[in-house]
C-alpha cells in the first residue's frame, strides 16, 4: 500500500521515529502493528504513535492501487481539536468509538481518486485529496507571477487554490462569476482550513466594485440592451443587438485608459473590431446615447463604472488571483492597483505584489496575442500530458521575455487542439 503525507503535516522530532514505524507497517499492509482502527460514524482511521499521540488517516483507491493518507497528528487524545473531525468527541476508552481495521474494512472505506502519482510521497488537499502529476507539481513550484492556461479538467483550479494557500499577507481572489467565487471559497476553506499568515477575500467582480462604492442600480444585460437597440434599429440594420452590445462592452469601453474616442476606434485593425471602417462612425455614435440610456434606466456598464471608480481604487492586496481572466475586460482589470492593470502588475508590481491568472484553453490564443503582449508576460513553460482529470493541455508563463515565439506557440497549440485558430 502507498503511504502519502499531507503537505501541511508537520511531524515533531519526538514522534519522527514512531511516524516512520507506522509508515513502514502500513506500506507492508501490517495494520495490526500500526494499531490502525476506524473511527465509527466517520470516514477516518487512526494509527497509534505513542501513548498520547495518534495519526489521523484516510484510505483512497485509484484503479487497483490503494493509498493511506496521513492527514493530521492528534496529541493528548484531543480529537475534538482535529481540523478534520470538526469537534467530534472520540473516547478511546469506549470500545464503541473504535473498530478494528482489517483488509475488508479498508476496502469498503477506500474512496476513489482521479489520479495517484506512482512515486511522490506527498498529496495536497482541498475538499478531497489531490495528487499532482509531474507537470502539475512543476507548475505548482514555479515562482510568481504566473499565468495558467488549460482546458476544463486540467487541474487549474486545484493548482491555483493550493498556490493561493501558500501566499502571505492580504490576498484577493476575483472572478466575474459570483458562483465561481463562492465555489472557490468553499474549496479553499474545506475541512476547516485556516492560514494565520493570510487574510483572503473571495470576490466576484461586482463585489469588488462594491468594495469601493455600491453602485446605483444593476449591471446592464443583453436583454436590457435589446430594448435600447430597438429605438435605433432603423440606422443599424447592418448589425444585431448582440454584436453591437459586445462591441460597446468588449472594444469601445474596454480599454484600460478609458472609452475609445472616434479617432482611436476608427484606427483599430481589422482583427480588433467586427465592423468595417464605413460602419464604425455609426457604431461609435451610439456610445453617448447608450450612456444616457443607462442613466435613464438606472443601469450601469461595468467598464464605465470601472473608469469612474479608478481614481478611488486603493492598493489593498499583497497578492491577486484572477480566475477566468478572459471574462474581464482591460477596463475591469484596471481597478485593483491604483489604476494599474492587474496584468501589468505581474511585471511592474515589484516584490510586494504577486499574481496568478487563470485562462481557459479555448481563450488562450486570443488572450495571449492581444493582451499578454501589452504587459511583457511571456516565457512559455510547455504542454502538459496527464493529470487529475486525464489527458489535457496546459500552458504557463512567468517573468518577462520576448513574446513573439510564445504567441506562435499559443496559436500552434490552438491549431493542434481545434484544427484552426480563427480571428
């Protein structure tokens, strides 16, 4: 049986020899010598280290391999102080609280895991045990700043949240989705996790805005915009409400320096706007009407609000994690650090600022070519092959280097995965 130790577990010198004996006994499947017993009404086991100290265990399985996970030391029989048992009372003097552990008991208690590294003796833990493959472990050990790019199931969230747990000071996790922010917080604090060296905020982008000032009204949606568009449909038969809404939100008002004026908008390249030169004058003319309509309806555009809040944004965090960064515009990213874009902070923030950005693989080419190059973030680390969710692709950047080669690599990855990279 494999014996894996939780990365956060510290074994004092006085118990090191006993710990090694328990490890050796379990690795040869000698549960009796390790005095392994199951805690009734719990998924956990305990092994005896000495008269007063116990080792909390959990068993998992991947395929035909089993592993014993060493989670926590329990000294002075203080089970009620266990992070994992969450205040449960266990009285070893009462036989009803403990049952003998044999092969059948272990087999029935083994929970499935998606991956077990064949040689690494440590595991990570969020809501469930995590074993990183070699590539994921390499990325986990990289210094910050760091950009992670990968598809669903590639382990981005696990990597990001375990990395987040290692950061000290005031830390921000921000993403566009309130649901994703809440889910990340739930994973981060699973099993009563605490880090006394850190104060962490999990915020949706709306909550981040509200931390500066609660805006009047609510954020505009495409459904809202359709009613506005109908007033002007006669002049805009060449487009659709969805297209022009995305142009206003994703192009004209998305710049970190403020909404583009008509001259700057007209000068954009053919790959930076869906509209041709002849149409852009009409599209830009809709901006002041759009702003007046927002005020009239009691709505706000997050980009325009970000520009308005920018002078009051204070630098409050020592570290920033931006999840699903492709969902935020440059105007939205600008808020966090005295008007400096979060992406730029990766290279300009100095020793007092670190950051992790997560990007979905399908957005990697667009984000890499059109936004990362604005801030000198590069140095492609490579492609991943296998991990928590099976075969996947992942990229990472850290530091500063020439971007051209990295952009080409991103496009090649996209081409390999999808046959073509459009746009």
